C-alpha cells in the first residue's frame, strides 16, 4: 500500500486489532505540544536519502547513503552524540533500522531523525516483513500458556535493543502485509480466514510484526529512550501472540540467560533487564495488530508473580509490593 502522510499530533486510535496498554507502575500523559529537547551535535552525523548512493561517505548532505543497510552496518558502533538523519520525502521500502548494544549519554544522546525540506513529508520506513527486518525474539522463560508463545521470528521496522540515551523522531513507520485487508474501518470479524472476502489472515502461524520494538535483554536497565513525532500505521502483526513483538510500539524485557540452576537464579536476581525513563510523545498510532502502545512486559513476571517457572503463578491477594515493582518493573514511563 502507499504510505499515508499525516501531520497530526499525539493520537492513539482504538479500533479492532488495537489496544493501548501501559504495563508499568508509574506513567503519565504528555501534553501534545511538549517540545523536543535541544540536542547539541557532538558526534558524527550520517545522512540517508532515497536519491543517495551507498558508495558515498554518508557524512554530509551532499553525499548521503541510499539505504538503511549502511546504517545497520554501523548501528552498534554509534557513539554519544552521533545522529542518523533520513531525508524528508524519502521512502525506504523493504528496509528496516535495527540498533543494538550502544548508548549515548545525558549530554550527548544518539539521535535518529529527519533532515531537509519538512514540507515533503516525514521519511518513511516501510519494512513489509522482509527478511532483513526479521530477528529472533526469546524471553528465555515461560511467560504464559498455550497458545501464547515466548520465542520466534519477528519483523520490526525499527528495533532498539539494549540501548540507552537515544531519541527517535520525525519518521513515518509501516510494516504492511498485502494479504491483510486495509483500511481497518471496513474490516469484519469472522471465524474463518477470508470468509468475508477481506483477506484477513488469522492463522496462528502468521508472522509477528512491530513498528517499533524495544528490547531489554542484557541484564541491565535500558533507559532514557524517547520516541517523538512518529506516525506508525498498517503494522499487520499476529492477533494471537500477545507476548511477542506485535503492534505499533512494544517494549519488552527478556531474561539475559535461561534459569536452569540455583546459580542462574542468583544471577538473574542481580542482573535484571528492565526499563527506566521511556518517553513516547506527539505520535500517532493507527491500524496496527495487536498492541497500539505497550511498555514493560517482562519475563521477570516469574519473580513478580511467584511462578514455579512452568506457567503456574501464585498471585496471592493480587498485591505486588513497591519493592518488587521497583526491582523488576518499568519506572518513569511517560506516554
């Protein structure tokens, strides 16, 4: 489908296949007009344009790269103050941006944003579920019974994994499937795939897809991640796999290793993958499956809910102590 340009501010549209969720102990709503922080450029700026050339240096506007593949090659080497800038009006079809294992600083965050003539519209990242957008998600623990799963292949237009002090802004993001009926406003629920002629694929085997996936996995806190002025739409994920990275924006915490011994248990209770200071603002999310926006689902629910690590949980009276939430949960989440 053709990407849809949209200049509206923060809005989350609840519709079939959309849920807005905040799974964290503290959250507040941001005012739509909240300005982006002023960022002082201290590192290297990489430019990407659909009219560029991957043989270029990519470090000035007159010699931009052409594809996000070039960015992915250096993504884990991004340094504090570095910036990746996509040209307004460009469409990066069948491409994705995956940034892992790096961090900016409070004074010099890493930024991903747009440059050029804003009137041409936000640069578009359209993953379309292609092979290069796929990665393997694994909570490394049981996190719910059948049919929900905790591992498998996911396609994400943007993947942020074990990163901190990074801001992503001013982009349009899709992860469309031509076999899913658009627009969702005319979609009809039936028990049998395609019985209503809308080509909706409801199979359990359907690929999991996200617009933006945030993953904490290395046993530390993933913090100060900001998503600002994004337009995310037509992300055709799996309706059933609620724990997998499906939907518009989904942040999830994995165990850094499997728990197979007492030594593993001691390690996991000291090395906790979690989130702090996640900000999502001024953004529109629409026509996505399964989540709209969700932050904080965690494999550490096995500690939070007194699990036997075999999908049996002791919820007690339903109360979770502040101490447990502060240790294993997500904090300072602003949507």
